[in-house]
C-alpha cells in the first residue's frame, strides 16, 4: 500500500491511501493515524479515492481513529472511494452516515 500525506493551513493532515484497506493493512494504518494524535494533531482527512477494497478490519481502524480524534476535540473525515466495491461497504454498513464524507479533500476542508 502506498501512503502519502500533506498538511493544510488549518493543521488538517490529509492521509491518502491506495490499494486495499484490509486486515493486513489495518494495523499499520491504525498506528499511523494514532501517531498524529500522539503529536497533538487531531484533525485528519483520510483520502480513500484510490482504495479499491475495504473490509471490516479496515472499517474498524477508521472508526477507532474517528473516535480517538473526536475524543480529543478533533475529527476524522473521509474522501469517498471511487471504486464501487469499496464505496458500497460504507453504504451497506451505514458508515457513510457516521463519517463526514465528500468527494474531495478540498470539499471537506471548505466545510470544516
């Protein structure tokens, strides 16, 4: 899995994921997102546009990161996956109602 990050003026970090967000990758992603909170950064956007598969472990990692952010006064928001299968997981589990989601990080930033 390839991971890249960028920082914006509001101190919102954008973490871009690609590939599969599954049981194999959930642990390292959970650790990466936790490292931001440990450094005092509590506003994150996870860009899932290039993620083609999400399983329950991947969802659990995102939910934990969102709860950690919100418990520290921040938030974790998601850019929707463009892959239909990955996006369907959020709809079927109704996590698209739990997370703040948009089609781009720019849209999420303007709405913050």
